[in-house]
């Protein structure tokens, strides 16, 4: 599982670099509709990678994904729990709170027409992406230490 998590982190890092390289283009203006859709897709992909990590941990360690409506939110929230005798928390509550903004955006992105995406809503998520990712990367690295100890590596 460590290798899969590390792979997801490397893919997330590519997205953060992509946003960093694009950010200068939009610092003083509003991107056009196609650019907003593209930036929205990057934010969508970012949270998908996060959820891939959470889902893998839930399935392989926690005994499965939460059931029913709201499972996307609940699997993220469950990653802030230290399950005594099972696993430590993957993310701090602060990181979960930050990631929940990306989860909510992904929901909107999936369920509306791209022409309705709002630059005012996307811009702050893009600006915070590198900072949020740095916390994700740090906390995920700490979790992989637990996984390596668990597997005897």
C-alpha cells in the first residue's frame, strides 16, 4: 500500500506544479471559460487523488468504505481519526477541513455544466493548493512510516 500512496502523492505533486506554472497567466485577469474548465479539472483531479489514498486505507485497514449517502465526506473525515490498535490518523483535523473544500468543489464540478464554473470560487482553491498539498505530503509521509513499521520494513 505504501507504493500506491507514494504514487498518488507523486501524481498530486504534478498537479500542484502544473497550477504553479499556470498561475502567472491569471494573476491579473480572469481566465476564459475553457481555461476555467481546465483549472477546474485540475482541482477535480487533485481531490480524486486524495480520495484514492483515503479509499485504499479505508478498504485495506479500516474494513471498508462507509456505506450510504455522504460516504465521500465520511471517508475523508475518518482519516482524521486515530483508530487505537488499528492505525494512526492520516490527516490532522485542519488538513481534513482544507481538503473538504476541494471535495465540495469536486462535487460541484461533477454535477454542473462547465460554463457555470465560477472563477471567484476556483481562484482561492488554486492559491491554497500548494500549501494544502505540502500538509498532505508531510502527513501522508508520516503515515507511510507507520505502514512500513507494520510490514516490518
